[in-house]
C-alpha cells in the first residue's frame, strides 16, 4: 500500500467528470417547458371564467330580470371565492419560499392596495350588477393579484435553483 501521494491525486483529478457543453441549454429548455405548462393552465382557467361570465350575459332573458341577476351574482361569488382561495394558497407558498421580510412586506402592501381597489369595484358591482365593464374589472383585479404571486414565486424558485446549481458545481 505504499504509494506516492502525488500519483493518487493525479488519478483523482483525471477521474473528474465534466458536464456536457450543452447542459445549460438543455436545462433552460426543460425549465421553460415546465413554466409554460403552468401558465397555460392559469390562462385557461381565466379564459374559462371570462367565457362563463360572457355566456351568462348572452343567454340572459329580459323577461326574468331578477332571476338572471341573482344567478349572475351567485356565479360571480363562486368565481371570486375560487380566486381568493388561490390567492391565499399562493401567498402562503410565497411566505414559505422566502425569508426576506422586506420582500414579504413589499408584496403585502402591493396586494393590500389591489384588495382595497377590489373592494371599491365590488361596491360598484353591487350597485350595478348588469354592467359588464365592472365585472371585467373585478375579474382582472383577481387575476392580476394571483399572477403577481405566481410570478414572484417562480422567480424565487428560479433563484433557489440557481443557488443550488452553483453550490453543486463548486463542490
């Protein structure tokens, strides 16, 4: 077992495996595939919600004004509850992903402003439930809040992946 220590280190250095040249490109392609499928699903849900609301207006019967308005308000309430639940879920995931209190407080203020704006729009909607512009503003506000949270969460995940990648390469 008597060996020169220099030859042992040469053997270790020669056994190092290098990543392929196109490793970074393959990683970026796979990352883009994953993020695009999530965005497509979010866009599909948003489009389905808007389509549902527009279809309610198309099939609205002028003879039964009270009933469709009540149905519309019920559907809007369901959509609102679904979006608010998704927003709460994304907010909790965002808080779990980051420890940066400045970032959390910054986005909390931003979401609070949007929430206040939503309350004003909601009050306008209760006064005039047949106005499609107000309805679109309600849905867009909810979509925007949800998208902000998803974008920042993806950004934090990407940063965490980059940090982990650099750590494994350095080691």
